[in-house]
C-alpha cells in the first residue's frame, strides 16, 4: 500500500514485521505439547479408516508369517543336529535304547538331547524332510514380504492423500485469514510453515506410521512365540522393557524443546533470507551487506545449535537401547545354553528363541531411531496447526445478495445500477487498541466524484480505503456503499465492485496479456486491447518482440517501473468497477506518460466514484473533493482553490511541497519551525 498507515506503528506482543533483521533475537515459542498435537495429527487420518484397517490387516498377516518363520527354521536346525547325533549310534536301535546306552556311558547330557529331539539312531539327516521345511520357510518369508509391500503401498496412498488435504486446508485457511495476521507474520516464516513444515509432517507420517505399526505387531508376535518356546527365557527378556522405557522417556523429554526451537529458527532464517533477497537492491545501495550477513550468521548459528542439540540428544536413545538389548541377548544365550545342556530345550528352540529375542529388541531400537523424526514431525505439525487455528476474518453474510453491476461497455447482467456512493458514518478504527488512529470520522463521496485524500505519512490515508475494502474491520461506526452497509455484503462481491491501483505494483508470472486480463478473466481479446490502448500500454507493448505474449516474472524485471504501473492501470481499467481507488498510481510514471495516464483516468473516472491517495498535490488539483487528513481526522475538505484560500493545513502542505526546495534562508526555519514539520512528511 502507499504509505505506512496500513500497518500498526507498534505491534502487539509477539508481532513481527518485515525488515533485514526480522526474527533476530525473537523469543522461542512455547514448548511442544506433544500428546495433544500427536493425537490431532493422527486424527487427520480418520477419513481413511477403511484403508487403515486394510493396512493393519496386512501388517498382522505379514508379521504373523514372519513370526512363524524362526520356529520353522529352528525345527530345521533340530533335523540337522538330530541327524548328526543319530550317526553316533548303529541302525536298528530304538530311541529309548540309544538314550539308555548314553546314560550307561555316563553321558547324561547326550542322553537328554536324544530324548528331547526324538533322534532315530543310524538314520542320519533326513534331506527330503529338511528340504520341505526350508521350502515352507522360504514360502512364508516371501508371502510376508509381499504383504508388507502391499501394506506400504496402501499406507503411502493414505499419507499422501492426508498431506494433500492438509495443504489444501492451509491454502484455504490463508484466504480466510484477515490482513492483520499477515501484517504480524514475516513472509519467510509463514512460507516455512506451509512448505517445509508440511513436507516434514509428510515424511514423518510416512516413515513412522509404517514402522510403528510393524514394530508394535512384531513385538507382540515375538512375545507370543517366546512364551510358546520358553516362559522362563521370556521373563528374562522382558526385563529389558522397563529400562528401555525409562531411557526413552528421559531422553525424549530433553529433546522435545530442541526440536521446537529447531523449526522455529528454521522459519526465522527463511524470513531473514526472503527479506534480504527481496530487498537486495536496498541492502547493496545502503552498504548493509555485512549487517545482513551478520544477522544471517547469528540466526544460522542459533539454528545450528538447536538442530545439533535436537539430533544429538535424540540420537542418544538408539545406542542406549542397543546396549540394554545386548545385555538381554547375553543373558538369554547363557541361560538358553544351560537349558540345552540340561535337556530342557532343544538347540533349535534356543536358536528360535534368540531370533525372537532379536525380533523383540530390534523394534525397540528401531523406535529409538524414529523418535527424533517423530518429535520433529509433531513439532512441525504444531506449527501448521497454529496457522489453521488462527482467528479468521468475520464470516460473510449469506442472506444479502449484492446488486449486480451494470457498465455501459460490457453490458453486465441487468439489475439495480450500483452508482458508487460511499458514506462514512462516525467511523473509528485503530490498529493498536492503545493508540487511536481514526476517530469519529464522517464523510460522503458522491457518485461519479473524484475524492482526493492527502496528508502527511501516517495520517490514515491508505487506512481509509482499506476500510472500504474491508481489509480491516471497524471498531465503531459503519461504511455504506449505495446505501448498503458493506458488512452486509460478501467480501468477494464488495471487492468485485472496486478497482484498485497501488503505488507498489505487482505483476504475476505470465504474459502481459494474462496480467491485464487478471482484472476480468472473461474479457475478450478486443476488450483487453481496448484497455491497453486506453492506458497507453499498447504504445510500448508493440515495440516488444513478442508483443502481448511477452512473458514477465513476478518481479516484472523485464519491464520498467513505469511500464509495470501502466499494466496495473490497464488491469483496473479492464475490470470497469463502480468504485475506483488509486493509491499514488502514477508515482512510477514519467512526466509525459503521467499526462496521458491522467487523461485516461479522467475517462475511467467519468461514471464512477474515485478515491485518489496522492502525495504529489499537482495530480489532484481537478478533484471534486480534497480531504486533508492529520492523525486520522479530516481537518479540511473542499476543492483545490477553496483549500488554498483558507490558508490552513493544505495550504502549508502545498507550499511546503513546491516552495521548500528554493528556501535557502536558515532563518526561515527559526522563524517558522512548523514549516519543517509540515514539509518533512511531504518529501
């Protein structure tokens, strides 16, 4: 907008504005509320309950088949070991006779092994039976892998659809947020939330959901199978659980706030880079490269420390749990060996149990490797939820339908003609509740009239037109358009009847034709060319190699500042609104072009009400009404000649603008100090 009055002079606590040093030294956000945020994140998956049930069923099938595999491999081990033992006895003996002979020889351990494993003396290894068992194990593992692959495929679809909906919700939310929200949010910080944080949520959900589900089922299956094989060894293995939980809880508690700080500093660093890049010309002109680099280095150092702390602290979990798991593994191996020696277990059962104990401890270690990703994802989700939970602008009314606008050129739908009469009735507004800006303001803009608004910076000029557009809501009073309170109109319908040309031009990535047609997408080629000719865009476009198909970027780098302004004026011309707002619209146009544009604007304003915000008083001499504003109040109003005759605030501003440059006598300032005050804002 043209002027600083659009944004509050003093932001409320926590508010941040743009600038080269945005975010530096800003306080860290509150610690992550992990539980509620995690539950809300998982709640986003609720629309895909059916697929999630299928994911769970596939995971149960895959883990169940994998759990049976070690028991079958243990049986194969018993077949091999039993075949080796059987060769120590001649064929023809029964198993009982082989056991008795071993005991008679004083080898009770061998006797217990033969009895436990049902060895057939002299038979050797049953290769046919061993092959069948191994083929069965191979089939089970292949089927388990297939089920796991299908599970991953379905879960990927669920996660990506969920994140797609989350992005859509955030995008829709941004359109429902009031302008003050964006005033208080650095653009880089907001972009980080809707890009980096959502991507991190997607990555976290994709990796953690599958592994958490598989890990939980694997632990459950391993415990069941361990109980089947040996309740004693199972009890010894389960002793690792309390130690693992204690280690995980203590470390996770310390890493939570580190992850919140990491993503907070990421957003602040993005804001810093975005603003330094957007204003890189100013940074170079004023020689502030070193300061910008120092601010970046300081914020980058904060991000490094937070990221290092988060990753290092959470990274302690995995080696700690591996140590606890290895202690359990050693305990199982020792006790299992003693049980085999005592004949209470077979070698294959011990082998299977050791495999199950690894299946039991591995998911715990795997969970430890996911804990940092999980916390990082929930921290990002909380930042995204903060955007989704931000207070929205007041909802549009649904009962009142605005009258369609009829213009002579386009022949829009028939109905009551909106003449563009605007009335302010005792309007009060302030950005900061503790600092008044506009108080008890009343004015009437008659249909077809041009109302110029002048005054020093911060007087409330741009704020006045922003209130007409309902970018901000009034604190008191009301504004009517053709007798209808603007709060009774839908915002889209209200703004559809208003055209605006800003001092700070903005072009979208696309062709010149597309940028002009942005004012009315359904416009014909003839209407676009007519608007371009009326605003003298056609004059310079014809000299371009690609004409109206010339591609321009969002910065408009391949057209001059004046040409950008002409394109935005053509955009407003094409929209043919009933109410026109010009915020220093000719500030970037050369003197010759300004005369031509003024002529075009005169034709454009002929049948509609116009608000013109001007700093160059020479551009508004022919206005039907000039409003002189100071500190949110209209102190004078009238025509150019009338206000000069009064010799008040407008008179001082006018002569300060045109006379101050040739006033070389310093004593004049001493004689009239107010001249400095009046002239300063006009420079």
